[in-house]
């Protein structure tokens, strides 16, 4: 089966314990334990996660697009010069913009939040439109015209054939207003997000970039959701929102912080102290999906001290607010 990397293995390789020991120090949140695994560990990829057309086995374009962006992006990351604080040249800023945009949308967390948003929106308006059993327009006769595709559908149609139209409408209404069903995009639907990253990359390219440099006695950690946004407000928390700061640890010694609200195509370099590095690392932990990666195990243990792993949220939830006739859906 084809692999879709939610975090590039060559990116994670930068956090290996040593060049000879090619393992990563990992804190696995669901099991609340420390483990050692290589950058190719299965948690960092999904089988058939981003197939554009599931009916064509050989058509795996989204992953080809991602692989090309990964190849260009990691080269830029590795050559960023923190000592001489050189500005990125040529297309390098463009390549890194695409890399950051791709990393933001490719993880299970982004996928879960997208599904939650779609489900909340569709269910809200569907239930508003179908406010009583009488609003159900489908009839028993129409349902029975369906040709069953499997045994489960065949059994369902058999049950429906013995029901009245009124009972069918009532049960359909009750089902639509229950929590017994979910709505989400297919792999094909999610895959199309990859073809939208040019807009995100362009937005990132045009704004303020700050390269945070760690001191030699510590380093930045990373996770299986390494690119995320932090905002002081609960609304407009997307990648290009003027309210947020985008964080992405690029290397153990380097983390990029992007402020979309400030238009500038210049990179700034700032060496921060150990306390500030720890604060960034705490944000990485909070925004991780299910694992945290550190170059040093003691650093990992210190970060996890007093961490409430049982209540860790893999992804944010959707809040629905009504203001008269206006309805706002927000991931928070």
C-alpha cells in the first residue's frame, strides 16, 4: 500500500539521538510512556491516507506533490544560516512557504478538525431544515427502488418493506436528530486540500518571519503535528489569520514563528534563552497529536512532568454560536 507521510522522515531524522543511533526519543501520549523508534515509524505515516482517486490504484498524485515539496523544503531548512543570519535567496523562501503550508494541512489533527467542522455545519442546517417528521420527503416506494449493494443493505430494505411510510419518516427523523451517525470527507475529499496550498503558501510568503535560535545547552522539540497556530482569541485561528502566530520547529536549533498580520518578506533572527525555548516546547506538546519527539531524553522527561495525558486533546472541537439569524461555527 502507498504511504502518506504526515511528517517527513528526513525532517524527523534531524532529531535522532546520534548519527550512529538512528532512533528518536519519543513520548507516546496515549500510553503515557517513553519509547525509541526510527523516523520511519508507522505513527508518522498512514496507509492510503491521501489518494486523489480511489478508483485508480496507480493515480497517487497528492503524495507525488507532497514528496516534491518535501524534497525542496528540507534542503532549505538544512541550509538556513543562523550564524551569519543570511536572508533566504532565490526561490528558497517560496519552497519553505510551500513546505510549511503542506505540513499544516497534512496531519491527522487537521483532518479530524476538518471533519468536525463539516459535520457540525451539515448537521446544524440539516436538522434546522428537517424540524419535524413531516419534513421528510422520501417515501417507502422510492427507497425500495434502490438496488442493494451488499447483505447489510439487503437486510435493511427487507425491514423497510414491512414498515409504513409514517414509521419510516419518524425513524428517519429520530436518526437524523441523534448522535448515531457521523459525516466526514472521504480520502478523495481530503486529498484535494493539497491542491489548495498554493494560496496558503502565497500568504505565508508575504508576511513576517522570525527565526528563533536556541542556545547550545538546549533544543526545540517536535511532534506528529509540528506546524500549528497559537492565538489569544478563540476565533479566526487558521494558518493565515491575522490573530495568530504560526509555530514550526524546523530543526532542533531553529524554530520559525510567522505573524500573518504583518506584511513583510524579510527574515529576522533572534537567539532566545532556555526559558523561552521551554515555553515554545510546551506549546509543541500541547498541540501535538499523539507523540512528542526530543533530541535529549531528560529534556523530554522534564517537559512531560505534570502533563495531564488523559485529558490531552488530539484535535480541537467545533463550537456553534447563534446570534439572531447568524450562526457561527468555530474550531476552538
